[in-house]
C-alpha cells in the first residue's frame, strides 16, 4: 500500500481551513493533511526534522507574512526548495498569478465560493499529483 500523500495547508482563515479539510477528507486515507494558520507557523513546521510534505498549499493573503513571502522563504531554503507549492487565493489578477510563478510556485488555484467547484479543483489537483508524484524528502536519495 502506498503511503498517504502528505499535504501542508496554510491559511489564516479558520472557515477556509475547515472547508478545505472537509474537501480533502473526501479522499480518505489517500491524503494526510496538516494545517497551519500563519506563514511563521508553516515555516517552523517545515524546518522541523522529519516534516517534509509532498506539497504545500499556501494562501496568498495572510497577515504578518504573506503567502508570497512564505513561498520566497521556502524556495530560498536548500532543504525546502524541492517541495512543490500551490498558491491559493481569491484573486485571479494576472499580476498575482505572475508573481506566484516568478517566485517558483508549482501552481496557482483561485478559491471558489462553491463547495462543489472547490471539490472539483481538489479532485483534479489530487489526480494530477498522484500521476506526477515524486518521492519526497527524506525518501529522496541525497548524493
């Protein structure tokens, strides 16, 4: 049996975290979701020994440290740079999307007001990552 896909979900909005957890829960044992409510908390989690998720889903608009700042910190850290980061935002503004990709985000998802639409986005996301899954740290051989 394949180990569950490890997801770190970072969002300062408790309602959005709850909604996302419900959606991810629909995938049962295939996903293991850890949540953080701030960029600082996410970076502390990521830098702790033995905590390398397969993907980080990161809200763009957070107080104190924006999702863009967290993304930049992840991509500047040699121990974290290989972790795919998906930016999640209410904004579909081309400037926000371009900034995310300039900072090396793997993907950019726009938050939906509809539970079903968000469920469809997550289903597509999970299907994509299952197909393209690469070993995460610490499974990856380091030479």
